[in-house]
C-alpha cells in the first residue's frame, strides 16, 4: 500500500495528538500542519518533523490524500469546504459543525466530489466501548432497557465558542445511539450556566423506541474528570469506565471483570479513517451520523431553554 499523505489543520490540544499519531503510523506521511497560531504551528511541526504552513490552503494543495480538521467548531464548515475544493478526504473533529445547515453543506459538498468524510466521535473507538458493543450484540445483557452516562470535570478554558452540550454531551449522545443502533425519538433536558457564556451543566433524557432510555449528566463544575457509562439489560448490568478502559458485568449475583486490551482511542479512530480511504470504504461515524448527533444536541439545548421536550422526527 502506498503512503497516505495527511495533514492536520488546527494544532490545539486535539490537533496535536492527531499530528503525533500520524507521525507514528506506518504507510502514512505527515506532510504538514497548519494553524492561525504561527508559533504553535512551528513547534508542532518541529516536534513531529514535518512542515509548518501559515495558510491551510497551501497545506491542502500539497498533494494530500486526507486531512484532520481540529479547529473550533464555528470554523468547521469553512475549512471543510476548502478541503473539498482541493479534493481531500477529511476527518472533522466532533461535532460536525455548529448548525444543521452547515452540516448539510459539508455533507453535500463531500458527496458531490465523492470524498470520504468521518466525524471524530472518539468514544466509539475506546477499547471499552468496542468490547461492550460486542457483548451487547451477542445478547449477553438480554434486552437493553437503559443507558446512562456521567461525563463531568473541570472547565477547559480553551472552550469558548460552544457550551457543554455541544462540547461534551455529544460524545455520549453518539455513544448511546451507537450502542442502541437506532436514533432517539425525543429529548428533554435541563441545564444552565453558572460561569460560562453558554450552558456549563446539563442533564439530558433521550427516549428511544420501545421505551428504551438514555441519560446524560455533564458539567464543567466537578473538580476531577469522570467518564462512565452504565447499561441496564433484562439479564445484567454493565459498567464501563472510559478513562480506566475497564468493563464490569453484573449478572446472576456475580461481578465479571471483562479483560480489555487497552489502546489509545484516537489511534483506533485514525486507523479506521485511513483504512476506509485505502480500501475505498465509507468511514463511520459518517457525516450523516454526525449531523444526527448534532441534531439531538441542538434539540437538547432547545429543550432546556424552553422547558419542553423536543420531538426529534418533527
């Protein structure tokens, strides 16, 4: 297989890790990185022995096969459309965009040019969730009735353009939907802001077919990170810890520690993206899946603002 030529646009916390992993993968050439912060761009380029570009278009014109877009959410559409214009496949960090209209523009442009588009919902690629999904698909928890998630921790000051639902809750909205294998029908949320310009805490209730539920608790007020998920089925309960990459199954009066082969989720995600390009397959989460998750998140914001539940197929 020929080397896949990749670039990274946006070298903040997440983009830095994209560049690091690309620089370590076999059959991958990290052509360059780009960011409006010239100093940060130069430092990352030096660290990973690649080129620094002061203009992302110059990077996109460097005979790239693919690019990771890790800029602020409000800039996703602008950068994605520039990548489309240069015929470059792309992984857009979650969420796909800041509005459904912008998401549609990205999806349609990619489809028109027959390019690959993947949305970076990284938790799907956590080894714990990969194992849990297989466990549930094999029927080992019986019929799943509810999935609850707790994603809390201190506020990261770099997050200024979106609230916690768009920044954090989208992870669990996507994961719950991924585990169920179907879209939510209704969303109800409460939330508010204690210090951020947008919401900094929220509790979200998702309703699926057959009265299945999903619950997401998230905030930027807890002094330490917690990233946990619990699945309740008719024949058992599973408890997953994203950070520890651990999985416990409670069934028939005993607790089973499920062995997990720990691996960096972002590495799994980027390898999936690159394999899809090499094999001419559609990556997942796709643009359509990313738009669906964004739709639920925006509906959750509407729900807590209005105090009413929101039908998602209305």
